[in-house]
């Protein structure tokens, strides 16, 4: 459904998204108050919400993969401020004024604002007291089926943003309807529990409101839109994060049995630009090449610095470098050829993220590659995690391993809980490498697993990478013990609330997260 990003009307309503094309259409011609008068206009507004998903993803890898054991800042000896900002995230020492942290926050809330306007026009209201959504009267001539479908898609997008925000920042500002700047200054941070109430309500309402078409029944023009199955899979991940495993199992079994989604025959095919929105993609953030302002910048960000056009047109920025440990872990794994590339030879060789590099030369900063958010493989491995140590769960892991061309776990090989949890952790790490899943997985493992946790995993990562990477940082280079202390500092698993939010509110004292 690449066409959902071809409509730019929403960009001229002052909703922050689509900066590159905001001047194409006169702002005076439209306003959010008068624009939404029919079905087509609501659809174009929702298109703006889908397009708004592309902005935070440019920063999300910094908040997730870079803070995990998958990635590292590629130029440890650099004194450039951009590289130092990345190093601070990598070492769990970001300032409260960190530009990337604020940019991710701002672009996420900008799109939440987009969504809230669409939901308001569709008559959807949220009651924080009861944690429930309701459909009220509207004046737009639209069928109830269309209204609920579009509202479900919008609620899915809002829940997706808040799920990321609450996992990264903790309790954030719960903005569930359009508000004015003055109103925003009277709103303090909400609790983590209250944010999850909204997320769960949105996903429950979304899954009940959207159609239940199986994958092979979805019209080609609608591929890419959120579906009831995507809402159920994301809700299952929410439940798993909250350690509500039984609730997660019910949803995941439903998706597995009834959705029509399935593993692709090969790992590479999942990410191919010629088979986008295939049977494994429950939801993806979509990009469209061709000089439309809708192509992805990420392949150029991830291609090796100084590679010219050998890897991608326009050179690379050398960001999001794979770690040596991940490179070693994937040896002999059929997924490695898709995941990790090598540029150069000998001591000058550089690893880089290959997953999103177009197969053919592309225009600089204009790649076709979509960004996967929910995949069928995730459904299988989440189900294994929710069920816990059992042969049934091992069988689910083996389904993913068989597709990857690596030996399946024979009966009795995983004979202890610790072995099972490590196997599942490693499987998820490889399967979803560079999809911004690893850091969220590590946080969740703190709750859902007994023997795998975020802090110890990161300590092991620092020990593995210290000699070849962290000790090379510009003076003063951190000691290994300092790196251990950073990630162990209470509160540091969360990002700081952007200082700008605290400083610009003259009416309330906004509390900062612990550890900053």
C-alpha cells in the first residue's frame, strides 16, 4: 500500500510531519477545523499519520540498537559532536539535552498529535478514569464500518508510539486528544500504569474495530495499513512486557492459527524490495523511492563511511556498526549474509548493517526499503517466550531456525531453563538484528526470564568490546568498571526526559528520571 504515502494534504495542516513538502501547498487553504468533512479527507489525514511514522525511525536505532549489544558507534577516536552524542548513548551517559533523545521524543509526539486530530474527527474519545475508548456522534458522512476501520488504524499508530515512549522514557505525557500550548503546560507526566492503560485500550479497540481479513484476503491497495492482526500481535507484546503471559498466549495463538500470515521461505525474501508486505510482515513503516520525498535515508546512514558508491550511492555515514560479538554469533547462520556486510579487506575491513541496503544502486537518501515493525517470526518467538520452557516452545524456535538454515535443537539439547532462555534470547537477537528490537527485548527479559537480563548482558558486551573499541575513545577513555557502573546506575535503563520539556514549562515542575 505504498500509495498511502502519496497524499500530502495533511502536511499543510500544521501537524509537523512531511517537512520536506510542507511548502508545496498553501497553508491558508486548509485547517484541521474545516478539512475533515468526508471520507476521502479523513483517509488523507490518516495517510499523514502513516507518513509521520517515518520521522521517529531515523532516531530510534540510536535509542535501541546502539544501547544494546548489537551495535556500537563506529568512530571511537572521533571528536565530532555527533559521534560523541552517539557514544554517550552507547555508554549510558547521555545528557538531558541530548539532541537525538529530544528529536525522537518530538517527532513521536508530533505524530501523536496528528492521530489525535483524526480520532477526534471520528468521534473517538478516551476516558483516563476507566481506561476505555468510546465512539461518539460525528457529522462526517461516513459509514460506521469505515469509521471504525479508520479509527482502529489511528489507534494502532497511537498505541505504537506510546508503547515505544513508555519503554524508553518511563511515565510520559498522556495526550489523548488535541490540546493547545497553554493546556499542555498544565499537564504533567503520567504514571507508567496509566500510559499502559491507554495502550491496551487503543489496541483492544483497534483489534475489535478493524476487519479480520486473512493475509491473502487483503486487497493489494490496502497492504501496509494496520490490521486487526497487527493490533493483536502488538497487544500480545504489550502483555508480555507486563508479564501477562497467559493473555499474550491467547492472542498469539489466535494470530498464528487464524491470520493467514506465515514465514517466508527464505530470510532474505522477508526484506527484499521486490516482495514488500509479504506474508511475514504484519506491519511495517513504509518508504517509497523515486524522488517523491518518501524514500528512506537509513541505508545511507548505515553504509560504511568512506565507501563512496561501492555499497550505496552517495556514500555512507558509518553509523550503527555491528558488534564483533554479533558478527561471531552469526557465523554459520544463513541470516548473516542478509544482516552484515564487510567493506574493505584486512585490518581496514569494516562491518556494516546490510539488511536495508538496496540490491541496486539508489539515489542518495532515497531508498525503497521498508522498516519492519511486526513480523510473523516475532509472533512465533513471542509465543515461545510466553509459554515458557517446554517442548512446544522449543518447536517454535526450531521453526525459525529451520528457515535460517541452522541446526534445530534436538530433543534434550535444551535441558534446563537457563539453556532454553539463552537459546531464545540469541534466536531473537539474530532474527531481529537491526530492527530495533534487541534493547526492548532485554528490558522485557528482566521480567519474563529468570537467567537473562539487560544489565548483565550489557556488562558482557562491554567486556567483549572494550579492548578493540571503548578503550580507543578520545581521552578520557572510560574504564571497563566505569562502563559497568554506568549501565548499573539506578534509572539509567531509561532515557532522560528531554530538558527542553522541563525548562519551557513555567507552570509545573516536571520531574526528571532517576539517574540524570
